[in-house]
């Protein structure tokens, strides 16, 4: 069995993001990029599965040259090989899924892990789209995973509870916080990752189905107002909620 784990190269959630001068992309100046946090759970689960079944883990990422930093992080954690599906132009979710699906097919991977969403665009659909393009089963938002004789038993989060799902390989699994505790890369792993070759391939051709018209930051929050300190303020509060905030 061969496992693919798909990772995104995203701005650090602690980074203050600014809109670029073109108003269609972010300004990369001073922005720190990291492996997508949800993808770390995917890498860890792929490595745990590798250790149990003695299989190979290949890391895939769609994007530009800088994505190699994120691939290298997964290699340092213990993945075997890395492939950069290179495309410097922005892609929508379907374009990313198409590139991933083509390479997963080429690699003959039976099991695919990826985060439930990336923390930049938060579309949360790349895993499901990839599965559909591959005609694989898909279980999303997984917080518990077991594999036995090609049978998958997965626990997933749903509104107000947890759902247990059974399916078969081949499958795409999208991971959620709580599935595991991602390991830290050891010094030995970091040194070994430097020697591992990251293969570059052109991402599958794609014409975007969507276009970013404009990006803008949300408006600044208005300062709070104290209407009063006792019950006499209630009528004025209700009026403001109705006429200004328009929430009632």
C-alpha cells in the first residue's frame, strides 16, 4: 500500500496579513508561511499508518517553489518522498484537487490524507473534490481512524455529536484536530530531510472556474457605547438594535 498526504503552504495564523496593491492577493512582505495546521494531523496519521503496515508515504503539494519548505517539514517528520506540483499562478479548489488527483493516480496511492481545510481560504472542499475525481470513498472531518484489511472505521465530527463511518480502500480522509498529536521533527529527521530529493512536476493544466475580483479587510470594529446602567436604558437599547444595528 502507498499513502499520499497532501499539504498546503499557508500564512502563519499569527501573521498580520495585508492586501496587496493589486487588491486580488495578499502582500507577502513580512508574512511567515507554515505547513497548514490541519495538514499536520494528516501527516501524523499517515506516518502512524506507515509504521503499522510498513508502507510508503509520499507528500504532495500544489504551488510555487516556496512550497518546498512545507514538503521538507513533512519529510523531516518521517515521510519518504516529496513531490511539488508546480504552478505559480493561483488556483481555485477544483484546480488544486485536479492536480492532486492526477498525481495520486500516477502514484497508485490507495489511501490519501489531507487536512479538512486550509487556513487561508477555508473552502473545506479539496478533499471531497479529490475523492470524486479519483472515484474514491471519502470521509471528512475525521477525529478517529482505524484501518484493518482494507476496511476503514472512522469517527467524524457532526453537529452536536460524533458519527462512526465504515468504508473500504481506496479512500480520501480529511483530518480534524483531535485525531492525533503531531510529532515534532527530530534532529535526525531534519538532517535526513535535507538529503531527500523533492521531485518537481508541472501541475495538471487547468483553467480556473472562479476569479478573485477584489480582496479587502473587514471594517474596523466600532467602539462600544454604554447606553445606561439600569433597566431604564432598555427602551433605548431596543431602539438602537432595531434602527441602527438592524438585528431585530
